[in-house]
C-alpha cells in the first residue's frame, strides 16, 4: 500500500489534495492508497474516499481532542461510506466494556499520603475495581484491607505470597491478587483468571524489555499461569505503537491487559480503551487527568449541547428514569457521591436538594457505544416527579416486597401481619423454619414457586428487621462467588439412609482433646485448688475474700432465718412469681414421685430390682455471676424436698 502525504497541505486543515490522490489511485491500479495531509473534518475524509482512497490518515484532530474516533466514524457512515470491520486478533473479553482500575498505595493499611483509606476506596470504587498496594507487614494493616475488600471490589498487591496466603485473600473477597513474575510459578495451582502478573517494562537499546526478555516474550511466558498481565512502563512513555503491539500479543494468548505509565492525557485513556485494554489510574494520572477525566475520556455525544444520556437505576439495576450528564455534573457526582445531573433549565442539578429525595451514587458505568452512562443510586424517596419510585413502571417482585415490608416497619396499619411478626416473640423464627420445611417438601413447579414466595416474604421481614437490603445479600453472594476453596456443604443432621458410625475412643484420646479453657486460666485454677486442699475452709474464705466474692468478716454460711430475712426484702411481685413457679415444680415432682415404685424380680443367681428412697442431704449450685438464676435452685431444691430429703444445701460464690 502507499501512504500519500501532500506536504503543501499537511498541517493546514484545508483538506487532502484530492486531485493528486485521485491521479495516484488511477496510476497504481489495485495498490491501496492512503490519503494524508490536511485533514480537519470528517468530510475531508469523505472527499478522499470519493476519489478512490482506500483509507485516510489524520493525527492532529484526534491528538488535540477536536474529534473522537467514534464521532468521525459516524459522520463517514452517514455519508454512505462503507467502513471496514477490524481484522485484528479477537480480544479476550468483549472490548465494548469500558474498564479502569484505580490504584491506592498503603502501608500497613494506612495511606502513604495520609487520610482515611476507606473514603478514598469508596470514591474510586464507583468507577471500577480498586488495586490496593500495601507495602506493610503488620496484621492491623491486613485487617484494614480485609474490611475494605468486604465492602468493595478490590485487587490486592502485597509482595511475595505463598499459596495459602493468596488463597486466603481470594477467599476473603479479593477479585485478583497481583504478583511479580518471579512469584508466579509458586501460585500456579490457583485459578488463572484470579492471578495478575506484574511486568515492569524498561526501555534500553531501542526496545522494551521485562524480566530479562522482550516485553512481548515475557508476556507470552507468563500467560499460561496468569489470566491478566499488568504492564508498568518504568519511564513515562507515549509509545502508543508499543502499547498496540503488547495489546495484540495479549489478545493472541488470551490474556487481559492492564497498562500503567503511558497515560499523560485523557485522550490516552480513550486510545487505550480502543485497544480493549484497561488503564491503571495511579496517583500521577489522577493528579493530571483526574478521575472524571479518565472515565469521560471515551465518551462522545451526538447532541448539540454535548451532554450524555444517563440511565438512573436503583441498587438492583432496575431503571428509574433518564437524565443527562455533562462533564461538570459528572465530576460533581463522582466527587461528592451524589446523584448530580445537567438540566437544560436548572443547570447543575443535584437530586433532592429541594425535595429531600436525595440519591447516594453507588457506581458509574459507560455503555458499549461510549455515548451513554448508567448511574446506580440508593434513593431516599421517589425518583419521579409524580412522587413514584420510577418514571417507567412501579416496582414489582422482590423490590416491591422490600419496599412494602420497610413501610410496615416504619408505620404499620392496624391488623398488619408484618407488624405482628415483628412484635410477637418467636413467631417470625417459627414461620421461617416452617416455611423452609414446606419448601423442601413441595412437589411440582407451581407448588415450589408458592412455597418459595412464602419463605422469601418471611426472609424479607427478617432482613428488614436487621436493616439488611437486597443489595446487601447480593453483595454477600458476589463475594462468596469469588472463593477459590469451598466447604463440603454437608448437612448438620443425618440424611435418610445414613448409617450412624460409632468410633471407639480410649480414655487417653479424651484426655488429649484440646481444653476450651486457656492454659493460663487452668494454671490459676490449679493454684486455687491446691491452696484449698491444703488449707481447707480457712483457705477457701481467704481466696473468696481476695477475689471480692465476700467481704472480710462476712458469714459464709446463711441459716434458714437469714435466708428468710433476705426473702422478705424482695418486692412482693417477685415473691409471687417465685412462689407460683415453685408450686408448679412441686406438682410435677409429686406426680413423678407417685409414678415411682419398688421393683424386684427373681434371676438365676437370686433377685434383681431397685428401691426408691431419698438421700439424707441434697446439694445444688446457684450460679453467682452478674445475673442470679433462681430457676436453678428451684428445679433442685423443690424436687429434693418432695422426695423427702432432710437437708438441702445451696452453694454459691456470692452468699
């Protein structure tokens, strides 16, 4: 092919030299000719195509941000020019999905530049995943990372990782772990799509290298283990040709590509997006291009005012309505985390400032054609000016159920069953168990659907009671889907047909079981026992006084009169409750005693049987913690007296 550049037109913006171009096209026959020099508008390209040019080259109009490639393609297509589809390698994922990853640098969970890391991660997570790079080693820092991973979609980069550590981070909810090439082989047993290999590209002797080899060779070498490669250009570069070459290599080996160190302007983000590659937004890019500048870079509009249609959705992704965004409103929305739009009448319009129906911005997404935006918001009040949730249709299904249950909690009408579930102790728990059992036993699609609907209703009541929304449950499901190891999921009860397997245990096996009490506490207890065994009651009183269970000189044994005096100090209502409880226990114990009989029967060597008689002295222990438990004493003392015990002793730490 021939690239035909007309030097007297180049840089003038007056259009291609179509007379010269047409003459060359006729002279060379089937050899493709590319027109170059002088282009300023898409119509200049159409003129070149009209005289037979196979392609048209333009540079400054794109570099200077005058026009975007999608805008030019649209105008050319409208002029009747047939555009050739890409014949390059197929990218590993649908390149219509616009993605960026924002980097946050930490040390032991704290921002290296100061400030609250969670505020920053929350802000960045509105536009995509966040890469948490932590150079620290303290457990407190790891706890901070896990807390953020639990809330937001994050990748982690923590230096050299063993398989167990990497697995733990992925199970905790990290979307991917980023590791250096020399750490990759040790993690080869992990899922390929969860590993990101970092390659640092250095320029020397006229070529880019990484890990001791040409960058593309290194990329191919790690592609068997890592499904994503992060290329960090060591020196800021604008070598877009090299980015194209790396992107083609990545696509050929089915690797997703993230690049850093080659973004100097917002146009670079758009160009990288055009390759199907993800831009890493580090501190330097965010300082020069800005978060909004990066996200809006690939956007274009066919409107005269340049605004972008914005589909506003609720937490579950259901469309609430349509608004419009400008660069100004998008920046305000992303910076403050609110629903902010551009109104032809009001200018910058922040939803809810006057009505109170505010919106919290959860995330921003760019559509596949780069000419529309989606806002996902959490609304406080209705979205539509008609005072209903959405402009298209009222909510239905689970979303409608959630809203109804929430309204019943806030203000229930008389006779509300939802209100009854929330106020009658034990009813909601019982219904959850009952409906789960009915769902398990349901037969046929319709029956299963009906029982599932019943269970979902009661589950929704429990969720709203605890302040849990549908989006909270969805977030848990999404996080669990990221686990790389799974529990066996066995039932906690025996299944039909299961055989009970008995295992023979020796006394030594039982003795070797781990004690639930710490060794430090056991040592303290052993010391107390030894002292009491040696010193008797005197030692016991001394230790109880030391521990604050009794005061010095206080009697440690209370006789019947002392206990009667204490009884008389109780409020009359408390005494009545205890007396009623004791009477019920006594009736039950008397019925038990009446059913007991002596039994004797002859056997080969004599007789066998049993006798029934009371013990002389019975004793019970009354827990003496923060809350006394009179039921413990009643359930022991009353049956003992019915049985005929002559004495009953009660032991307690606080007599």
